[in-house]
């Protein structure tokens, strides 16, 4: 089978699975799987840039996805004027103080000839207490403003679609800071560093209520599509839905999910086009040469660390865009759901199963593995119910039925093992 025919057949399988879900279960479920599959494909594409192009072992993907979600709040949520009046300016002053302390310590370290260590320690200690005095007072004042529903500063109140590219910029900025310090590490140490940094990002989002409301979540984020209730109260929409024999409530949810699907597909197609152009450019060939043999590439005069930083920033930016898209789809920011190790593992499975180094493979893996992730739990419950149908009621049967949710991780492991055994380069291998 030719490569083109293989791609058509595999993507056709994804279409059949989604359409089959709509026919057997519901079209709402099918469209929800499609939308999250498109977002997952964008995440897999970002990771494929880092691993497939350059061989960077990044297992902190969820940290950059979380930053994309944070960008949605900072851009689209209306500002909380009471919180800004209570302590917003003091928080900004505290952040400026902290940045100033870091700059002052760097200048002392650079310019002072004698007693540099003691001087830097003195600047950092005094600066820390000054920062906490300014910053903590503002945080307490902001978080005391109606903490049940707000208790944070909010955002800029701009159109939510602007949050998608800004989420990429925010993730790229964090990747630059991380890359400048961590990309000189060996691959296994780089993995540990990126995972630790992702945990730090998520921990900050969980605990800084003035920024993200922490575990209380930010709900009611603006959406780029109409609200279902508004559609159901629109006479023209109700008439059209009734005319084709669809309940207006169902029609409104299908319409909204369909618009989301179009928006996500447009972003994915654009990113896939750019990734393909990059892959087949001299820059892409250089990146693969660095991936395959860093020593030889460096001997040819290539700036290995600089190029690694470049691709690390680009891949992280794509993951940040995906995070902003996911938060927009949910309509809320829930920092507690960002689990770096668990979901980073899932994205890695998408890239490996689809085909590392192949952009179409990453997209296929994102769509296919997300479908399996969603459908395995109900399928596993049916399997265990069938398996235990002849068993007497008791703790063993109860335990087996309660274990249906764990079928997801088991199935992902089985899929990964089968692909590595029979198609080690993925379903659509790198050419």
C-alpha cells in the first residue's frame, strides 16, 4: 500500500469511527469527540515538532497547555473592578518589586569585584521581604473581594479568539526561560526538568487565587459561538430546526459544537500546513540532521543548542494554542484537571502511535487515541458486566465493575505495545 493510500485509509477509519459514534450513541457525543480530537491533534503536532523534528524529550507538555488556558482568562474574562480597586495596583507593584530585586542581584553579581556573594545574598534577602510585604497585602485585599464568585483580578475583556495566539505567545515565553536553563541537559535530565517545571506551573495556578481562583475555578468564560439558550429563544432557529425534524434543544447543541469543530479544524489545518512547509525546508532538514547526530551537525558549524531552543519554543507555542482552545471549548478554567504526568503520557502515546517525525501521523494519533480514550471506559464497563454476568454478587464482582475506569490506562498500554511490536515507526512512519 502506498503512503497516500495508507493515509487515506487511516483517516477514513477515524471518520467512520466518529460517524459510527453519532449513529450508535448520539451526534452530540460524536461532535464532542471530534472537537477534543482536533485539540489533541494540535497538542500532538506541537510535541512532534520537539521530539519528531529535534529529538527533545519533553514530558512537561501539560504545563504549556495550562499556560494557554491561563491566557484565555487573562485575555477574555472581564476585569473585576472591585478587586482592582482593592489591591490590583499593589499586586502589580509587588511583581515589579520582585523583578527589580532579580535585576539588582544580577547587576551586583556582574559589577561588584569584592564580596559579591555576600552582596547578592543581602540584596535577595532584603528584596524578598520587601516583595512579600508589598505583594501579600495586595493579594489578601483582592482575594477578600466576594471570594465565592470572584476573588481575583479577571482579565482584559477582549474577544476570546485573541486568547489563542496569545496563549501560544505566553507558552513560548515560558519555553524560552525554561530552554535557556534546561536545554543543555542530557535527554533524561531534560525530561525530569520539564516535568518538574510543568508541576510548578500547575501548582502556581492551583494556589494563586488572585490570578486563577485556584481550585475554585473560573467559570462563565466568553465564547466565540452563540449560547445554546439564545439559539433556543430565536424564532428563526427554532422554526428551521422544527422544519427538518430536529428538537430545537438538540439542534442548538449540535450547531454550537459544529461551529467549534470548524474553528478548531481551521487552526489545525493552518498549523499542519506550516509544519509541513517547515519539515521540507532546509531548516527542517537541518533539524533532523541535528536530531540524528548532534556531534556531526555541530562539527558542520550548526548551533545545536540554539536550534534546540528554537524548536522547543515553537512546539511549546503550539501546545499553548491547544490549551487556549480547550479552555474556550470548556468555557471554564479548572487548574485541578491539569495533571502533567497523566495527560503528557497520553499525548506521547498519540505521537508514538501516529508516527514520530510525521506531521500527518501526529494528527492521526491525536484523533485516534482520543477516540479510544473516550470510548474505552463504556466499552470496558460492558465487557466487565458481560464477564461477571454469571458471578454471584460479592466483593469480587463489585471490585471488577468498579475497575472499569482503569481500562483506559490498560488499553493505552496495550495499544502502545502492539504498535511498537508490529509498527515500531508508527501507523504513518516518517519518510
